[in-house]
């Protein structure tokens, strides 16, 4: 998951609402770089909510720039942030890790945070979602609810651990289930994801896991028309169709922003790559559809509790 390639307009905006930054702690002002926009329905909106949570909790000025995808654009935006006194910068995607590694030494007073990347310098951190388990439990739900013993995931990239988790969870629950795996090659919406969807539906798949946040809403709408099922991705997507979305594999990006900011403020945000999972309260399954029977739902919830306590999945 995390991410991606943008376009969009550039904007440097101060989000108002605070009069005086707190005098205690390390945080002074906070900046956010996004590859797309804050209005992007799944990923971008989550980053923006995280920034607003930081603003509210720490009473600091916060800024954001949209459509930042190249090193040159990152350099320009960070310079503007630095001129305004920003000392904590979030790059909302894994591509920012490389850019931050390239420029962070020029800004020793700023701490740079990216997602699912490889942070190498003293003032860089990458926050990594351990997504295998969420995919595993999502796969169990999909296998349980399939009437055809044929399910499919339409993912963005091969490196996504939730894809392997989905396959393993489905296969653990029902060894007879067929799991098709396809890759779009990017996170954004285009016809490729929908063409793959049409193919797997025609071949009999009746539960789809669209593990790419730019196109999963389009997938949900098409599957809803067919009266079939979806496992939602990144956000709790039950609002798009409670009878269609069986549950969602949710990454609480906004909560992770808040957690990272708290650690930074307490001088307790390490350099390097940090991993987070169910146990940290930043990954969960979303609301279950009423189509999912209570006995199975309770069993999955119990298995998640066991995983949170022991780190062991049902197949271990």
C-alpha cells in the first residue's frame, strides 16, 4: 500500500485554527507532502485527517503541499516548509523515503517521516504497516463467504504483503478455494483494473479484494451491480454497500500520524524503519456486513485477539 504517483496542482496552505504553538515538546510546525490531493477518497484523505489530528492535539501550525512527486518538487516544498519553521515533515507515501534520504542532511533541524520505505539517515523515519495479517483475516472472510469457491485479489504491486496474506488466509480456511491474483502496476484508477475485474467475474469469482486504493471504489460499485462481494481496502468501506462489502482491511493512517507526532514531541521517534500492526491499534478489520454470520464473525474476532496477544496467526 503506500505509495504512489501523482499529478495535480501544487499548493502550500496553512491550516488555521491555532493562535500560539505549545511551548513544550519538540514539535514546532508540521508539514505534509502528498502525491495526489487531500480529496483523494482513500489514501490522500487519510493523510489530511492525520495532519488535522496533529494540529488539534499539539496546537501547532500545519502546512501541506499537493501533487508533489519529483525530487525537484520535494526540494522546493521542503525549503518552503523550512522557511516557515517546520521541524516535522510527513511524506505521504513510500516514494518519499528516497527523496528524504537525498535531502535530509541539508535540513538537520527537520525530522522526515515517510511510509513503507527505507529510511537511511539520522533524521529520517519510515513507518511501515505490517499488512500480511490483515490480508490473512480478509482472506478467511472471503473464503467463508464464497459460494463458488473462487475468489480474486486485484492488487497494485507484487510487493504488497497483504496479497500473500489474503491467499494464505483463504487457503487455510478452505483448501478447495481458488484464489486468482492479478496486479495493476499502480495505485490509481484506470481501465486495467476494471478489465481484470470483468475477467475474474466472468470466470466465476464471487468475492473480490481490490488491494489498490485508487480503483477499489470503482470495483466495489461494479461488484455491487452483480450482487457479489468485496473485501474493502485501507479504509472501512462499508458505507459503499453494507451488503456488498463483507469487511475491510483497514490501515488507520491518521492514527499512525498522531502516534508518530507524539513520539517525536517526546523525543522518542527513532531513525530507521518502524513496523506497526494490529497490536499497535493502527490496523484492524472494518465493520462486518450483516451477510456474515455471527458465529464466524465471533471466531475471526477471537483469532485477531489471539494474534494481538501472541503474534501467531491461526495457521501457526
